[in-house]
C-alpha cells in the first residue's frame, strides 16, 4: 500500500521491520520503537495528511529536518524560490 504526496510520489506505508513495544511495570504499552526508515515513512504520512497546526512542535521540527536533509542531498543547480513559484503560477 502507498499514499501519494503532493508531488505524486508514492509514500510507502508498509513497515520494513515490525515495531517493538515498550511496556511499563504493569505490562501496559507506553511506547513503540520503529526503525529509522519506518519513522521517516511515519513522518511523510503525517506531513501529507495531518493538520500542520495541530502537530506537536517536535513532530513539525522532525518533518522540517527530514525535508531539509532531503533537499541538501538533491543534486542539481540551486534556483531562486521566486523563479520556481513563478513557474508554478503560485507567485502573483
């Protein structure tokens, strides 16, 4: 299964590794451990589907950092934001 983001790229929603649960002294689940790849998938799904204003600040920061890391890793010539917005018709 995959979710499509605003750039029509498929976001995988299947986990690479089964999550591990963290239990407290009473045997209640208090947390979950995800692989890094699965955590990134979780962040992508949140970025696509969640209301940004209702996300906790730490999740907003995690999504911002992930997107910034991806942008840094991209190759190619840097282009001014104004030029990109003009091409997309978003700049009036």
